[in-house]
């Protein structure tokens, strides 16, 4: 049971990292559009390069999805219930 709890904590951490990447990507995109419309090509290209690197980061959506599929909802629910007891 303890192993399941550790596995779920790892998954939770990976999801947090993934969501942080989505937020950062959205901010970079927003800044990039602003710089593009203002004609600030250097700043636009910098944001574009950073965004491209962010997309290639090891913690990808497919990794998070694979890990989430290996952790069934019933085992997650039983872990939560046992932690509350």
C-alpha cells in the first residue's frame, strides 16, 4: 500500500510540472504575440526559441498520460481512503 502512495505522489509531482510548463508556455506565447505586433522581432524570436525548447522538455504530456494510465482510479481512491483512516 505504501508503494501505491509513493507512486501516486510521483504522478502528482509530474502533473504539477506539466501544468507549470503549460502556464509558462501560455505566458511565452502571449509575450511573443505582443512583441510580434509591436514589431520587436528580436524579443519575438527569443520567446519563440524558448517555447521550442520548452516543447522538447523530457516531462512531456505523453509521459504524464502513460503514468496516469498505470495508476487506476480504484487504486487511487483506495489510497486516499486509507490515508484518511
